C-alpha cells in the first residue's frame, strides 16, 4: 500500500481528482482524520473536510503511473 498527502480545496480540483482516480482499477481510499471514503466517489469526497490535507491510500503494488498522475494534487 502506498500513501500520498494531497489538497483538494476547490470543487474543480475534486472533479479533476475523481477523473484521474476513475482511470485505475485498483482500490483507492481517501482519508481525513477518522473518516475514509472511496477516492472514486465525488459525493464521498465532498463529505470530507476539504480545508485540510487528505491522505490517499492506494492498495496496489503497481501504482507508479497513478502516483505520477497524483503529483498535481500534492499538498
């Protein structure tokens, strides 16, 4: 499992993030404090506190391309 800290403070950034994550078949979670949602769910993401950094957890060993795509969202 890999983890990356990101920031999604605007609605447009959330939309862009979901568009990226939906291109991958692996399980991707987004954590904010004690809350965990599916990173491919736009409604789930909007239920989190987007004013704080979020942690993306990728459950795959072969995720180099995804990590590269997520660099634009790094906090």
